[in-house]
C-alpha cells in the first residue's frame, strides 16, 4: 500500500468464505487487494509496453542476430576469452 497516497472507497465482490477466513485471520483485505491490483497493473503495463514496442524489439533482435551483441566482450567477462582473436 502506498503511504500518503489519496485513497477512495470502492466495492469489491468476494467469496463469502474468503471474507470469513480473512477476518478470522485479521488480514487487512483493503491492503491486500490494493497490493494485488497494483501488481496486476504493473504486469499489464509491462505487457502493453512490449506490445507497443514489439517492432523495435524485433528489429533489435534481427540486428543482433546479424551482427552479434554490441557489448558481447564486456558481457562475457575478462577471463572468458570472448572477443579475443
């Protein structure tokens, strides 16, 4: 839950057993729902970004397939022998 973030009341429909068990265990259903929804939003935003940039990512992959990764010697490490003739 984001501390200091404005909050707004809403209604969620949950299974009766879920509510009963959460109350019995003294779980903060609002905080749990808020965190779960935030995670779902982040995941959806990641997927949305990947869709919006799919052409550029595919072009980058194609370039790397043809030319190799531009930082392959650095990524491989100094003792791997990569990038050496």
